[in-house]
C-alpha cells in the first residue's frame, strides 16, 4: 500500500507535505507494552529502532527496509533518495 516512515517521535518526521508528495505514510511509535507492531519475539517496533541506534525507518511496500535515519535531516535525505529512485524508475 505504499512506503511508510516509522519514527520514535514527531521531531524526526519530515513535514507532512513532503511525505504526501511521495505518497509516504508516517507513524510515530509508542513506548507502551500495548504499542502497535510487536515482533514475534515480543520486541516492539520502537525497541527494534532503539536496538539499532536509529530513530526512523522507511519501509517499502513489500515490507523490506528501504533505509533508516538517526535524525530529521536523515529522514529528509531518505525522502530525497526515494524521490530520485522513483523518478529513475527504480522504486526501492
């Protein structure tokens, strides 16, 4: 259903209009045991980010990771790379 950018807080997310221009959805992950997207082993998606020292991850429509970022600038760079890939017909 499209690319999705998952982040640990709003401060890492690019402006909504940049996400919308590429059809990228975004989701801020929670820090509670009932947080969405638990892994099979019980690790939350937020825990997965923290374990890897990243704050955001861009996931492709086929559920593979396209890229990750440690800050808002990195998230903007991910979107720029995605825009270039899509324009070149690569798509991920």
